[in-house]
């Protein structure tokens, strides 16, 4: 009886579902944050480029 119990606990896999969910949440948070920062940086770059290109300060009046 004890030998069977010892064998059953030997091959029992640990329950890592909570850690996997936490790791997935963290990975999605990092991905979302990096994409948000990249989109913000690109929009700022685009807006400054467009405003420099189409500003009227280069026109001599």
C-alpha cells in the first residue's frame, strides 16, 4: 500500500496553472506596454515631421 502511494506521488506533476496565468498576464502587459510606447513614439515622430514640413515659418512674408 505504501509503495503504491510513493509511486503515485513520484509521477505526480506539480500544479503550475496559477503561475502560468501570472506569467501570461505579465507577458501580455509587457507586450501591450511596448506596443503602446512604440505607437506613441511613432505618432510623435510623424506629427513633428508633418508639422515641420507644413509649417508656415519657412515662408518669407
